[in-house]
């Protein structure tokens, strides 16, 4: 990951609503949530939520797809993994494995929400 993309992702997360949305979508897993559900849960205006979701999507932290007339938002696990990898690649004198999780390994999530 290039530094400018990392800055964009960190900037997207540097706001309460967007951080809450991101964390909510991480917890929701691959089934994701609609913008309306997210807005309702966070007591936010739908138009404002669209703005926040757009910023998170441009930062590659969230993805969206259509199911009929509904747009579903899900966490972009690959984009998240790239950001975490960027942040920890120089950890502990070049030994990021000391940080615990092996961020370079791909994360796979099944349709039922189990992520490994």
C-alpha cells in the first residue's frame, strides 16, 4: 500500500460516525448491512450516511453491491488488511510477526459470516 492511500484510509476513519460504521460493518461480516439499517442504528440522517459510506468506499475500507433494489455495504477486508499491513510492516525492527496476527495472509469469509 502506498502512503497516500494509507493517509486516505486513516482520514476516513478519523471521524466518529465513520469509525462507528466501519466497526459495525466489520462485526456484521460478509452479510453486511443496508445504508438505512446503518443510519437507523446510529441515529443518523440517511443522506449523511451516504456521504460517510462513500468516503469509506473510496478509502477501500467498505464495498457495496446491489441485491435487487437494495444496496448492501460490507467491510472491505482486503483493503483493511492492506492498511493494517502498511501500519505494521516495519514493526519491531522489521519483524511484524511479533505483532501477533499475520496480516499478509488473505482473509476468507464464508457466506454464513465465519471469517478465517
